[in-house]
C-alpha cells in the first residue's frame, strides 16, 4: 500500500513521463530512492523552481477515489500488468482498470478505424469482432464508428477491453456512456490518465499506444490517409504486432489509409479466418519496417542500460553536464550520436539527459532521440 | 503468299492446335514438310480416317475474306507478331488483326474484370484506362462491364486492343458492335478463330490467354471467386506477367477474387501510379507461384527440345509406340515421367506424343503433362 502511494506520487510528478519513470527506477532501484533524488536531479538539470509532486494525501485520495468506483490500479512490474504492454519502452507506469483485471492477461486483438465510418464498415467491424471474440479478447478505443461497432460485436459472443483517453470515470464520447458501462460490467475499461481527466487531443495518441501494446495484432477498418488509426497501426508495427487491414474501394477516401497498409505488407483481411491464420503466439521483435512511414519512427527504442552509479563520479557528471546541452537543439538528435560526439559513456549521457528531462528542458522521442523542448 | 497458304492450311487442320503446330515446325523445319508428313504421323498414332485439312482453295478463300475486311493475318515467327505473345508455349500460330498491326508491338497492359460490374467498378476501370493510355496500350476482351469500360477509357486518351473470342468479323456481344468498330478504327481488334466463328464457351479461355500473353501486366477489377478474370490472371501469372488488382469491400462478392489476388501477391492498385511503378520492361520468367491456385498449373511449359531425326531410327520409334500408350490415362501424367518410366529418350517420347495428338487420342495440358482424350 505504501509502495502504491509512492509509485503513484512519482508517476504523477511533473516532468515524469513513462520513459522517465522507467529510467528513474533503473537508476535508483526503488521508487522511494527515486523520489528522494528527484529535487537534486531537477536542479542539476537547470531547473530553478521545485518539481510539482503530489503529497501522500493527494495519492491516498486518488486511490480512495478509484476504490469507490470499484476500479483497480495496476502498476508496471506487478503480476497483473499485461506482459506484452510491459515490453513497450514507454508503457504506462500504472493503468486504472474498471472491470475484470484478469482480462488484460488474455490473448487479444485490436480493431480500430474511422469515426465517420460507412454503414458497411461498421457492419464489417461488428461481424469480425463477433467472429473473433470467442477466441480472442477484442480491444478498441471506444470512439464513434468502427471502435463502437467492434466493442458491440465482441460483446455478442465474448469479451472486450475499451482503452479510453480520459480518466476512468469520464464517459467519452458522451453518447457511449452506456456502452462504456456495459464494457466495464462484462469486460474491462482501462485508462492511463488520472481520475477526472477530460480527454484532450494530446491524450489520444497515448491511448492508441496502449491499444498497440496490449494486442497481438491490430485490424484496421476504414482509415483515411493521416488518420489516427494509421498512427495506431504505426505504433503497433513498431512494437512488432501483426497488422491486418480490410480492403475497400479506391473511390472511398476512408479506405486509402487501410489499403495503403496492405500495400505495405499488412494482411489483407476479409474474415476472422484471415486474422486467426496470421496471429502469432507472441509479438514479433520486428515490425514491417518496409515503408518510409514506418522506417521514420526509427524502430524499437531499446530500454536504456542500467546506470552503474560507480561510473558516475562527480567529475564525470560535471564534465557531461557542460558538454551535452550544446548538442541538443529543436531538431531531434540520436542519444548515441551525443555520446559519440561528446566522447562520454552512455551512462553519463543517460544520467544528464534524465536531469534535463526532469528540468523540463529536453524531451525523449521514439528511436532513442532527444530534442530541446520549445517551452523550456 | 504461298507460304501463307501452307501455314493457314496447317493451322486449320483437324487436331493441330497451337502446341502441335509448334512441334510440327520444330520437327520438320518447314510448313510444307510438316504438311507432307501429317498423314503418316496420324496413321502411326492409330488414326484410321484421314485428317481433315483445308485445301489450298479453302485457305485462299479465307485470306481473300480477310483482305476484303481490311484485316491482316499475322503469323507466328514473322516480324509483326507480338514478341511477348510469341514466348507463350501455346501462342496462336496466326492472329487476324483489324486495325493497326503496329499497335501489337507497343508496351501494353491488360484491364479485365466482371461482366456484371458495379457502377463504381466501371468508373474505376474507365479512369484507370484513361490515366494509363497516354503511356501504354490498353488490352481487354470487349466483354460487358469492366472490359468495355477499359476500352472506352483508353480511347479518351490513347489506344486500345480488343481481343475477341470469335471470328474477326463477328460482333460480340451484340451491343458492343459499335465499340468494336471504333476500336478497329483507332486501335486494333484481334482474333485467333477463323472468319465467321461464333464465340462459344470454349473460345473464351483461349481469348484470355492471348490477353495474358500480349501484356506486360494485368489489372483485375472486380473478379468473383472462380471467375474468368481470375483464370486470365492465372495465365498471366504463369507467363510471368505482373499482376495488379483493385481492392474492394469484403461484403461485395465481386471483390473476393480480386482481393484474393492481392493476398497472393498481386500489387494493390488504386491509381495509374500503382501500375506504372510496378510495370517491368519485360515479362519475368517466373510468376507469383505462391499459392496453390497458381502452383496447381505447374508453372511454365518449356518448349520441347527440337527433335533430331537421327535419334529416331525406325526400331526406336516402334519400341516407343508400343511402350508409351499404356502409361497415358484420363489422369494427366508428366511427359518426363513417361520418358523415365519407359526408359526412352525425350525425343522419342515427343515424336510418339505428336503422333498420338494428331490421331486425336491424347491432349497436352499445362505443365508439360498429357492425358488420354475422353473422345478418343
């Protein structure tokens, strides 16, 4: 319980995102020691004001609020946390779960697509989900259109998980309030954001990466070029998930993105059999990586090696703090490149980047790259 | 001229199909010597009655009929004959051409699909043909639906070839009489069947193989499972032509076959750019060959090696004529297998099979196989 409170305080601390959370634990071993080290780290990174961190009372209040709803909080590195999701470099440090926590450990497939889907597209999503649900948990994002159809179809024959962008207690979109409740009663609704969070645009890509991380494969039905579903597909591909796409007429712009996925190697999918025949037992460690769209992301960001404090004497750190910042600009740069050009060990670079991140001066991007934060 | 008459007589002789025609020329060197040898060969194969062969007057009458229409007769192994088509083992020994013979030598792409096409499918075919025609000759089969739309689109911006199943003077289907005339005036109409031939079911697969042989690539738009367009695609694949298919909704049965082609490796095609980016300079010598559908056909039938008469002394032939027939039944058998099991040279086997073919007792099938003819 104490551990839960500490974890939650660290997770909700300003400038501590999922990657930073993992780095802090890798460096300091326990949540408690990470919390104690935080003020010094942020100061060393050049931050003047103290980092905003919730008090123990704040954290206790959030846990009590979740209990009252009947929701569980599942932490990374605990047995209930879904194992495939844990393999993502930026896996959520904690997930609020309303419904059956055990469902997160089942074999699952995602079905996502256009909010403004065609009647045929929604029929396809519903049928496909109903055909797959006896064997697989169906994961989607509770959005209008394809997502809602997939959840509905899944509940006809099996169970479904809705990953939502806001807080676990916030129904969104409003017209899906009843659907959200039904899913929580028969399956599970999960959320990364704190209680009461109203979903904003920036929350949706985070929601999408959870879908990508949970599933063995992702089916895309009706996705226009540059749509959110395509971004989910890109994330899923980066995580080595199997990609499936339902073909559609070139005359319908809602099918351009999904057709393009097929062109890039996603399995052309007409029925449940197409999915079942191509679903692996485990995610692959390499996605399609055939297309510029996919290559751009830079592939898997390997988790950083644990930092041996012994390597980091005060002189080395001082040297690294002086040398590194000039190499980081608004254009993303590879972390390896910084180490090479500064002639520093990767442990020293990681330690200083952690400080700069906590100071809010630098952000980490996919492909093990960093960039100066515009707002620093 | 004399040579044309001899060629036409041999081509129109009973039991002389395209493969037999090529074997006769390979064995005897000239058409004249092949004609002289025919009666003995058929007799040796076990045929009692004489082979029906048109007289010189019959052949002259056919040539005069073509001249009157303004049509040319283009023979295999002459400069006007399209070179890619000539590479097919069973290339037509002669093609009647109404229109511009030179068009047969241009780079071309086929567009085929459902007769009962959707309005969207026909719009796609017409647009695609119009986009491609400035750079490529568009080849199709003058059928209702996709074929007609492709020809029509092609004539908006370029030129088109219609390959028809009946005689060059027979409009089919009747409602395309005007379209057929327009194509002949601006492009070319070609036919393998003799003048006056009304197209029957068995003529359409032969027409399809000519389309497959003429083109660098074939685009399939709306093809149901087990449709004629899929058979054309299979033939095109066997000839190493590039395959393209336009995707469509899994809810439309007219798209199942074309979607399946994509699943098997055909290029997913939405616009002309998809075709142009994947069209080779020359046909490949190997098709997709990934799927049972395609594998079943047994790949390329290599043209038989020329027979050295020296190898075929009378004793060897007598021996081969006695040994081979028991090995051929209604189930197709590999020619190589016959040679191995009878312990005969492939030249001896080829010589005897030619006799059996001319006697109407055996037919040659794709994949260098032969079978007993049911009607023998």
